[in-house]
C-alpha cells in the first residue's frame, strides 16, 4: 500500500508540472499573436515597421535620369494631349498680329482663329527687334490668302500651325511663313517644340541667317525670347 501511495503521489506532481508548462506555453503563444503575426513555418516573425519599409521600397517610383526627363519633356511637348496635324482647306486673311509669331486670322465666313507659328519663336514686342519681326510678318501675309496645317492646339487654345501663302492660281507656296521668318533672321527655331523633320532644315537656315547677320542676328548675342520671358518673371 505504501508503494502504491508513493506511485500515485509522484504521478500527481508530474501532471501538475506538465499543466504549468502548458499554461506558460499558451500564454507565450497568445502574447506573440497579440504583438505580431506568428509564422507557423518556424521562421521568426517580421516586425511591422520593416514590412512597411519594404513595401515602400517596392512601390517607390524609379528615379529618372536627366536624359530620360529630357526625352519625356520632348515627347510631351510634341504629342501629349495634342492631335495629329490637320490640313485646313479653308483660306484665311490676317486680322491683326501681336508679334512675329502670333496673330489672328479670319476665314470667308468671318470666323476668327488665333494662330501661333509652329516651331519658331520671334522676339517679344518689348524686345529688341520685336517690332521689326512683327512688321516683317505683316508684310508677308497682309492681304494674302493663307492656308493652315495645324499641328496641335496649345494651352491657350491657339492653333499652332504651319502657315502657307496661297498664290493667284490657287496653288500653295512651298515655303511656310514659319520658314520665311527664320530665313530673314526674324525668329529663332524653337528647339524645345520644333520636333518635325523640317526643323533640321530650319536650323541650317537659321545658321545661314546668323552668318549673314540678317535681322536680329545683327546683334552679336541676341537674347532668345524664351530666356527673356523667364527673366521678366523674376
């Protein structure tokens, strides 16, 4: 009887010890579940802050290089939000010109349209040679029927166009007014926006006008209008 009593008492103590260990293990598991996720595969739980950081790294945009940004700007300037070139069959007449690259035309039904010469930038009216550029443009197109090839509409809802003179027989002059302004030294080729193949020819003609000191190129170092406009905003 003493041996049996001793046996049962040892078993009772062992059962209590196992119960305590199980309770501690359950408490630890509950605490781990409360603080963070438990990976049942046996791997250590990943801290929440580190998980968020890794997500941010995956979702962070790739930084563009300078050349990438330049290409992106060029493509936006040439095509973003703009339609394909449209040749207008109507004939227009000059109403008035504000400078050497911007003016208002009117068609036969007296409907007006604001036009900006595509790919060139003339001196502003307050710049040196600004008035000469405007007068040269007026002399070219005043009282002449004009045809438009609109490249796109700009942010001011102007038709950014190649403008052509129409001859008496109804044929269209092969040289655009845009190109004639460059040839006469009355406008720069606007590299940022001039992306058509014809712009390469215009750049050659701009260099020729500069070499011959025509128009604004009589100055040794004239200020491009896009630089002048930026300086006026300061």
